[in-house]
C-alpha cells in the first residue's frame, strides 16, 4: 500500500473525529440545561408534596389529640351537677356547726380518689370555702375567699361556669368547673371541681412534637412544653394584658409572646413558622390549628418541617436523576451507535487488512496448539498405563497384607495351646523317667485335646478372615472362664494366684461358641497378668453379673494403665504396647464378641485398667 493511500484514510478519520466531538459538546450543553430545569422542578415538587403530607398527618394527629382532650374534659363535668343536688352538700351550707362541714370534707376526700379531679370543694354564698377534699393538707382550700374568681361569680349568676387559672393556694394550673347549689333566687353557694392536665401533657410530650391549648385571649393553658405555659401565641394589646393581670387568673405570669415568627400561611388552619424550642435553635415548623369543641379554646400542634421536606426533596431529586440518567443513557447509546456506524465506514478497509493478517497469525497459532495437544495426549496415555500398573501393584500388596494379618492372628491364637502342650510334654518326660505311666497317659490325652483345639482355632480364624459367623449356642459363663484359665495355667505357673475370680451366679449362660469366647478371655487374662506381673501387690479381678438384658463380664487389674496414644487406637490391628506384641489379640477378641451381638468397653487410668465384655444373656 502506498503512502498516499495510507494518508487519505487518516485525514478522513481525523475530520470524522472532529465532527463527532462537536456533536458531543452540543449534546452535553443541552443535557445540562435540561437537567438543571428538571432538578429545580423536582425540588419544588418534593417540598410541596412533603408539606401537603405533613398537613394531612398534622390534621389527623391534631384531631386525635383534640378528641382525647375532649374526652378528658367531659368526664368530670357531670360531677359538680350531681354534687350540687347532694343532701350532704346542702346540709353543710344550711346547718350551723363544723360537724356537717367536716363530714362533707371527708366525703369529698373519698370521692376525689375515684375520679380524675385534683380537688373538689364547696363555697358558700359569701365566697368562702367551707369543705374541701384537701382539708387535711397544708394547702387546704377551707376558709379561703374565692369571690374574686369568675367561676364563683358566674356560677352564682348563671348556674354553672368553667374557668382555667393558676391556683391561688396550690400554685398549680387547672380548669375549675363550678355549679350553683340551690335555686337561682336563693343560691346557697357553688360546688367546684378542679381538674389538672399533668398526665395529658406528659402524653403529649412523649411524641416529641410541641402541642398546646390557648384560650380566647391566645394565652397558653395546657402544653407539652412546660416553659411555654401562660405565654401568648400572639402579642396582646396593653389594655387586655392589664385586665388579665388584674384578674390574677394566671398569677404574676408575664404573659410574654411565644418565640414564634410567621413565615407563610398554607391555609386557614395551617401555616409555616420559625420557632425556638427550649434548649434548641430556631427551626421551621408547620403549625396546625384546631378548635376544641364545647370550649373557647384552640388546639395548636407543631410538626418539624426541615427533615421531612429535606427527605422528600432528596427522594424527588433521586427519582428525577434516575430518569435523567435513563434518558441520557438512551441518547448517548443512540449517538454512540451513530458514531460507530460512521467510524465503521471509514475504518472498514483497514479492518479487512488487519483481519487477513490476524487470520494468518491465528492459523499458525492453531497449528502449534494442535501439535502441543497431540504431544499432551501421548503423555496422558503413558501416564494412564503407569497408573493402572501401580493400581494393580497396590491391589496385590493389599492382598499380601491381609494374608499376613491372618497368619499373624493364627500364630498369636495358637501360642497358648502350644505353650500348654510343651508344658505337658515336659511333664510327661519327667514322669517317664520316674516310671509313672498313669500321669503320662493323662498328659497325652490333654495334649490330644489341645491339638484338636488348635485346629478349631485355625478354622475360627479362617472364618474371622472371611467375616463368617459361627452359629451361637448357650455357653456357661463359669465353664468358659475355667477353660480359659486352664490354658493359661502352664504359662503363668506360680502367678495365677494374682488372679481372683469372684463367684459367678449359678446357671448364668450367654449366647456364643465356647472355644471362641475362651479365646477372648485368654487374651484379656493374659494381658491383665502381664500388666501386673512386675508389680508388688499386683492383682487381677474377674467378675460376672447380669446387666439389663445381657451379661457383663469384667476383667480389672491394678497395673500401670494403657498409654493414651495406644488407648485411642486400642482395637486397630498391629497396635500394641508390648515389644513382641502383634497388636491383634484385642482386634480378634472384639470381632468375636461382635459376631455374637456383644461389645467390649475399656476404662484405663493410673490406678489400673478394666475391660468389660457385654454378651447376650440366655433366658432362664
């Protein structure tokens, strides 16, 4: 390819790239404008939606709180009416003497305990309290003059009255509900029930949202923020402020305005304000206003605005951003595909040339790979052949190991009968020298029996190697133990006195074969005697007894115990603590006992070892 042919595509490629860059710059500017407008609109919408949701939530909460307040107000309102008609109340006002008045005070004291009222008291026509539920307290109302209270003057004049004020004696705020006693033409006085709102205010404060009630003069009466009590939600005119202070309705409270600053009205019952809570900073709140039925009070509820509005704005911005990202991604993909199509036309010729070169290189690589794979396959086949040879060798070695284990077992098990035969043969030679033929005949009979026993052991061990099982039969425990001791007597001559057999229950039998079970106990007795033979005071104790549905035969010694590493693998082949031991005796013993449905347990420590053989008991 000539230099001119190469330069022409390069110039065309550069012009195309320049046009693509300009397109992307214009695209980015348009997207920036759209994103700014969309995010601004999303923020405005999020704020508006959050305020609407807050208004709905605030109205719902406010209505519930107003309903609760109304329920609290209604409960004690019937109490003054009922007491105004009570005979004891009239007697206390009409009859001279203190006895009737004290009796009424006691009655009112009992009555206030069962109601939500703070204090109940009776005021005579002169405005003097004659009986009160708190008559025993230091702040008793008895004897106080209440002619200055509007609930007394209005109650005497209108029949009933309600008045919220700060107690002149108790200094606690509350609602005073009064009812006239006697006819309007000749009233005897009024009965007054004072109600306090501590529990209601505590319930409101638990919500962490300020709530309060104002009267017709905008003075805070009930509030979840104690420091706001007797402050005003709006600044009062000077004359009205003077009149309230003169009435002593709120004591010497300064009646200062609440730290509120209006921001924006959202409706007749909702507006945004800036407020400062005690111990906090200025924050924006949504104020919800709701009238309290059957009173001239108004309930006002403040909801924090900043966090909910911020969360709503964040959510709106996030949704808008996701939508913008989707639109941007679609537009970018479309532009990218357009750019790729244009670039493909320019680069097509160069790509074909490069493709031809890569095909040639790839062909060479494939040829080399094919040769490498063929060599690898040849190596794998050789490896498989060697692996099969090794596997066959392992199989043969395993067979030899099994044969060696069986041969070692045969040698171990016939060791005791052979040793006994040798002893009897030696004894017979001595008797012959002495010309005593009768003992020789007895020894020869015993030797014949032992040779028969060796044959039986060999057959049993063959059955063990084949995992065969000899048919079980009833075997006497005492006879089985005696047979094992008889075979050990020649080997441990003079040392069997260390072995003690405790009395065996008469007629006790187990399921098995006597010769095979004797092999088990020959091994156990021999191991125990060897463990104590070099020990002063060594002893071996053999005991048998019924254990549940079976028989437990125990062989215990006071030897040095079994080493922990040997104990862990005690019933595995070729595991022995003896220098010349094969480690097969306990393995064979365990297999024999298992053939008859039994088991062997071992306990070993520094004070000795105990083997317990569990076998099935023959029913009596």
